[in-house]
C-alpha cells in the first residue's frame, strides 16, 4: 500500500479538522506564485537581523516532485527559518488558531499554509496534506505537534508517524539547532546574535505495505527511527547506528 489514489483528498481543501469547515479559501498557483517570493525573501533578510542562519544538507531537497519535511520544533521562528532558507516552496501544516485573525486567514493559504486542529485526530488536515503532495509540493509537518518547553525533543505524534509511513514520497528529517536559544517558548522577545543551524537529513521512502495493519506494525519502530534522526540532526545526541527493522524502499543517498 503506497499513497492513496489521486483525487481522494481533494475534499479536504480549505477545511480544518473535526469535520468543521474553517472557511479557509482554496487558492490557485497564481496568487501563491506571486505572494510566496514576496514573503520568502524579506523573511530571509529579517532573520539575518536576529540570527546567523546556516543550512546543511540542502542538496537533500529534491529539485522537483513531492516530499515530506519533518523538523523538530524549538521556537515560533522555526517556520520562518524553514520557508525563508529553502529554495523549494513549502506547504506548511499550521495550527488552526493562526487562521482566526483576518490577515493570517487571508495570507496563510496564499503561501500554502493549511490548518490543523491540535491535540485531536484531524483527518481533514491530513487530506489537505495529501492534496499538496499530489500536486507535487513539499509539505512540512512538525511531528512533535508543538514547540518544546526546554529545547529538547518532545514525544512525537503517532498520527504524524503513520502519515510518514503512508505518504509514499521521500521523507526528509530536519534538525533545527540553536533556535531555542534565540526565542524559547516562554520568552516574550528574541535574543539576537546567535547561530542557528538548519540541518537536513537523507531522504527515505517507506513500504510498500500490503495493508494498513502491516504498516501499523512498524509505527513504533518508525517513531524510534525518526526520534533518533531528529536528535542527531538537531545536535541533541551523537549519531547512533540504526538497529531497527523498518523497511526502506529507497534511500536518497
């Protein structure tokens, strides 16, 4: 079992989770093509005023086609770091409360942001994520589901790991190192002048699966693999040899 059939997830466009329409407008490529670079380039320069950002492993991002990016989450600035410093346009899963104000509600869909309701199962946000992948985009999901309180990796959401196994596209673990020191969750303002590293891991694909049951048998193993990659790439722990049995169908090298 690879990706679900094309078109199956189109019903999720413009909606959040819990079966309730958030009224988020679907947008075509025209507005995104115009607005995304207008946001991306100034964001990159504004980040330079606050921190020294470095990107390692940028060659692991495919030049074209869909992929799933899974970073750790240290700070409110993480999305700006990711979208401001990667050349590919990224569709980001964003907490639904960000869509309640008029300006973000208008602007986020136009830079490929789509809502997710946190702390609950949200099938409509997953359908939206599949739709973005089916349209050939990169999708960014933070598998912890929220920012860290102390700078260390938080428990990963099981639903995100299942999506990783099911999506059928290259999966790129991404470590953010140093952003917690710039703007931790409990601070009211950022601290300037620190170095932050955005470190991209080698892309992997998983499966194929004969059934959802077979895939679910590997969720715990996949969680351990992703946790290990995120800790290594974010500088939280030293590299450890992978000893699991998780089936990789492709290795991006």
